[in-house]
C-alpha cells in the first residue's frame, strides 16, 4: 500500500474543559442533565433464540441494533421496533464467516466485523460484501466512514511497534494510507498489554466519528487532550480537560480475568501490564453536534449505569448525568450501553443470570 506521513502539525487550539472536577471560576459550572429515560420495549430473545450471552451492541444511523451472542457465535440484527431482522457472521472460515470475533462498527450504510486477520464487511441486513486483510493487534479499527475508508491505531498503547503511536487513515479502494497524528507515550502507557485489554482500564486510543460534520474526535483515554479534524489534516484542533482517574484494586483485576478462566501464570503477566487507575473515559461519541465522554467507572460486573459528560465542540462543559438501568438489573460492562439519537439500548442481566435488551427513549440536549 502507498503510505503518506503527515508533515508538521499546524497550531493546536487548546481549550480547558473538565471531567469530574470543579470548573475554572470564570466559566459556568456544568449542570446536571436529567435524561428522563422511558422504556419503549424489551426483549429476552431474538426470534426463537433466547439471549444467552449478548454483548457488543452497536447502533446504525437508522436505529438498527447489531449485537453478538457469544455463546452462539452469531451476530444479530434487531430493528428499531425490537424485531429480529436477520442473523449473520457465524463462526467459520468461509465467506461471511468469522474466524474469531473481536469488534463491530457501523460502516456507512453497512456494518464491519473485525477478526484477528481480516475486517469483514456486510450490508445493513447482514449480506456478506467483502473481507479485507488486517492484523488487528497492531492495526485496530477506531471508526469507519464507509466500507472503504476507516481509521486505525494499535489496539493498546503498549503494543505500538515503535516509540510513537500513530493514528492512520486508510482508503482501501485506492490503497493509500496516511498518518494523521502521532502520540508520545508515558511510562504507564508503554507496558505491553500481553493480549489482555480491558476497556476503560488499558491505555488506548479512542475515536468518535460525527457523520453529519464528517469530523473525527480522538485521544488517548489515559490523557487529557481530545483532538478533532476533518479531511483537512493540516488543521487539527484540540480541547483539554482535567481528570481524576478512579483507583482499581488488584482484586478487581484478578476477578475480571477469573471470569474468563484465565490461568494463574497467564494472569500474572496480564496484571503486570495494567494501570492501577481507570482511564479518564472509555468512549467518545458525537450526538446532535455535542461531544459525549463516557466515564471509565470500574471493571466489576455489577455496574448499574453509565456516567456521561457532555461538551460543546469548543470545549465548554455543559452537562453531566447518568444513564441508569432499572432496579435489580445491571450491565455486564461499559460497552453494554449504546446511545442513539434520542434513545439508548442497554444489555442487562440480573442476579439470576437472566438477560434482556431494553430500548429507552430519553431526552438529550441540543447544540
């Protein structure tokens, strides 16, 4: 592939914002936002298939929900009114089959599913389109503009091949690759992951793509700068914030790996790579022109909601709030809540092990 490297970056515009702390005295304090959640529907099965171990929910622009049932090795498409549309991407080695599922992204009018060796593209109804070779461990997708253009970075900051960590734009149709930004790493961020990435704890690059403005927002989740740019990569803006990272205990880390039956000797290697503090955030999302930062709260299995901070594009911290699931239920991890335009999907579980997917209507601020 052709590779072009970005020349010296233009002036970065820094604006102070704040997560989980007191704003500067000359700026208005963020207000608490009431999401006013109202249940629209819930399902405990898709078609005839009972939910076994659902995860990785993703939302298309039209409200379609994609998720993976990891005990069935199968992905599902659910319409915005809760009906099963189709299943796709079973485990296997043929066209439209996935050797090993890692992640899923909306990709233009379709969907992309990432395996260790390829990115598999499907239509919005699950028909196989193509597969593109890719080494997921050093070229992890961050966001997709469409099924030809996407952005990549190492899956963990500690797994970068050199001293710097690059964010790369890929155009698979032309074969062109372009580095749009490079990050330096702290000592904490240089520790190799050993293949044990924990969302919200492992230092990673995160990205949000605003399809309306065609602008991307990205940053190191362990740092306090978020960058933004469009196709004009000679002009990168940034916003800065302060962050109090929450401590995480060795016990919590061990319990996390124990849930996946990680052997003791392997666990010791993975634990050595992990920080003792959560990241500042685990997701960046743009809704109605506003920046949503999803706080990295913890790695336990009893999280009952998601703290969110909401900012303008120029860095003003407008609101903070919490998306809370109903009493007696919890989410299995930070990726189990997905926000759409005026609604949210939440994959939930109770103490008895019952699973359900709930769609809520909610009130969101306007830009």
